[in-house]
C-alpha cells in the first residue's frame, strides 16, 4: 500500500508485535477503530503493521491486555525528518542558503544578446530596453511580457519593423529586423573620364559620352578618354561620361627577402589555471605559483552550470598557457627569389585593383646583399585607367 501525502505529513511508525494473544489484540484494535495498515505476519507468533504517530501512544494498553511485546522497526514521515534536521542544524541551514542563492541568481538577467542589427548600434537598443525595464541584473519577475516588450521597443527605436524578445534562462535574446529603404540614386555632376596612368589602351566601352581614343592608342596621364560633351559645336549637350577603359600600365618595384627567417612554434610545455566564474567575474582556484612563459599562447574554455534549459551565471573557466619559441629557417636563393616576386605581385594587385591582371614580369636587377635577395622587377599590368574630371561651367557659356 503506497503511503499517502497526509500520512507522510503526520508521520507513521512500523511496529512488530511478538507473543501473547495477537488475534485478541487485532480484534480489540479494530473494535476501537485504531487505524492499522500494512498488516502482515512475519512468523507464527509475530505480526507487523504500521500506525500513525498520534495513535502509536494508544497501543500500550492493548499490548498489555494481549500479553505481547512491541518493537519499533522504522519511522517515516515529516516529524522524523524534522528531528534529523534539528540534529544537523548547520548542514540544513547551509543547504537552505545554497538553494536560496541558486534561486536568486537564476532569477536575474545576466546577459542581453542582440542580433540582426546592422545600421542601429547596440547602445541605442540597450538604452531603449533599459527604459522599458530590461537591463542586466534586473529581476526576471519584474520584466514585462515579451510580446508587450517587443511592441514597445519597435515603437521607441526608429528604423525597425520587428523586434523579438526571448528569455532563455538568465539570458535575454533580442532579434532585430531593420526596415529597408530604397537605395538612393547616385547624383553625378557632368564629367569627363580621363587617364589615371600612362598606358596603351587594350579595351574601351563608352556607355555614355563621346569616346576619344581607340584600342592600341598610347595615352598619357590626364588625357581625355571619354568626353562628357556630345553633339556638334552648334548643338552640343553635357552629360555624365560613363564607360570602361583598360590599358597596359608599367610598374617598377624593388623588393627583398631574407635568406634566414624566424617563425613562431609551440615547444610542448604547458600549464593551466582554473577559475570559478560568477557572472562576469572570475576567482582563481588553482595555478597560483606558476611563472608565466616569456612567450606563450593562451586558450580559454568556459563551462557554465545549467539546470535543464536554464543557464546559470555560475561555472568554471580554464586557461591553458602554451610556451612558444622562435625557430630559424634557412632559404635557398631560389626560394628567397620566389618570395620576393610573390611580395611584388601582391603589392601590384593591391595598388591596381581587384580586376587588374599581370601580363608580364621582367627581372631588371637581382643581387644578394647582407643576407637578403634584392630584386628590381618591371611589371606590365592590364587594369582600369579611368579617372573622373568634372566639367566646369563658366558664366556666360
């Protein structure tokens, strides 16, 4: 028979009766309406049963009348639990304080994550949320309903079409959907397109305006490529010149690479430190006497305590510090030469633009001096050579 909650709250005692007139005892107890339950024979002259604490003290006269003896086998229920807790008072208080602290800490908002915003700064969103009562270290039960809070944030933050607020454990997630505005049309003043470098034309397409050069023409820096003035002298019009013009441009670079290079490696030596994390603070608990390495790399891992889907602001953090050192690498002249050329190519493409293409590479001079390979290289690059030049209107024209 399963013990009910009320029986557990009142407390029950399991009793064993030995010897005497057991049948007479049970009959008389039944007549006087004593509540005996879980009655079972444990021998020919032995019976066990359970009785509530308040009725246990009424058994004495029935036991005397039957001539038997009773023995308490076990005690169950809340009164006996209180008795144990009284004997271990400080332990009980500690357990109570621990669960109280856990409850209080899990009732705070420890972090606010914002996602989806590109134009609106996080500070603006956090300030609006704070006005509505949402901020770090706020009590969870003081927060407004998430649907109500979402609507208020949308109304108070310009440039948003929807804001979702979700509370997960001690963290609040704010998802922002910004309103989209049509791209503003580019406002261009009338202009010519002129050459940005000395070059030989390889490609020209005039989308708007009058082309003044052709493929294979040689131009100098500043020469007009596409004019913004169209029509005849008698009937001319001024437009915004548009188009694509590419040409061969020559660059001369001097680059170098050392024959002896240093690079960083890990030695395999490592040491770790452990911390207890409480919110945004960490208390070190191990690794106090460690001397830091002269050169090192540190990897940090954090493991926060969770209860179900709730993440508590309590956890542990470990820092792994790995010793680093520098090693030397000796390059052959050919390897250093290739590194120099690669360095020059990267500089060329960074200067000429993403669509630039290196057509030829000519080494003009090469020497080894002071442990370095020094090279002077001439590059022929096919790239865009257009530059805007505004058309100035003169009064009276």
